[in-house]
C-alpha cells in the first residue's frame, strides 16, 4: 500500500462556557427565597411595638439582584389600668356589704335580747241573747262577748290597728264588728266588749236545718275570727305585722246562752 500521510488528531471538544446562574441546576433547584440572607434592618423598633419582617426575595435574572422587604407593624395591647370609677364602685359595694353584715348582727343580738312575742287573742266570756227565724232560711241573732287582748312582751309596746271581728256558723259569715284602734303597754291586758248582731241573714237550707237542730239540743257552735294589724315599738325600732286569731265557741241556747267551752289560737302572718 502506498504510504498515506498521518491523519490529524481529532479536535478536543471543550464544554461551552455557561454562566453559573444560567445553568439548569441553578434555575431548577435554587430557592427563590433565602431568609438567611435577609439584610438586617438598621431601623430601631419603638418600644411597645412588634415588627414582623418578611424574608427578602432575590430574583436571579442575570442583570440585577434586588431585595424587597415588607414590614408589618403590630401594636401590642398596652396593659390597661383599672379606671377610677371601677374602684369607686368596688369601694361602695364593700362598704354596703359591711353595713349589711353589721345590721344583720345587730338585729340578731336585739332579737335574742328582747325575745319578741306575739299578742294573745282570747274570749273568756260570751252570752247568746237571741236566735230566731223570720223564714225557713233567714234568721236573726244577738251575741255579746268579752275579747281579751294581752301583750306578753316585757320590753315592747304594741298598737292594734284595723281590728275586725267576724262571726261564722259552719264557715258562713253571719256577723261583723269593727273595733277602734288602741295601744298596749308592756305586759298589759285589755278586755274589749264586742257585740255581734245578725239581721235577716240568709243561710243555705242545710245550714238552717243544722242551726235549728243545735237549738233543740241546747248546744250551739260558733266560730270567731279576728284580723288585726299590729305595730311593735322598741325605742327607735318599729315594725309591723298581721295577726290572726281564731276561737271555737260552744254555747247554750238563748235567752240565757252561756259559754260552755272555747279554744282560741293566735297566729302571725
């Protein structure tokens, strides 16, 4: 074979010069936010404020790299002091509570020292003068009695007001008498004469029949109810309450009807 000249060496391929910031790896994997590279703020933060700073955003476009920083300022809630009027209201409530406790203790001490008792209502004597019928259901009657009012308290004076005495037969009202107000001193007893007159009082048929039967047996049963308003006085202390008295009477027939037995109770309401 003829001698051929040697072949020239193959050209060496060199990688193209590509800037590092334009490589695919830098474009694909480089994070767009680098909070560790955020520039420190040189501005002073006022007292009582909180500054929240967003991380800097760096744009790699081959020409420039700019950072933008957004600042959000949140004002902290200042510790509010209690206003003066709240302290005044609290002080008034405290003083009122002390006064309430003081008056409660004083009332308890006075109650234990005085030991107030309610007055006593009683009927020691009564006379039945008349009972007669004008018709089968209308009758007339006349009853007189002595009512005993007793104030058992040693240190309290009482006054009776709005006194009303009522006469009942089998829960049927047949007579009413109003008594004038009066006062009683400590441990005082008062006998008040009361007269109850029934004039043409209508009774149900069964009540009329029962009253006639009791007249024949010479034993009439009546009921007396008393309602009073009592005012008690102890020095500068004054209080009032309602008093209810009830008496069951058993009497002989007229004209000389006398009291055979009685049972009286007094309650405070």
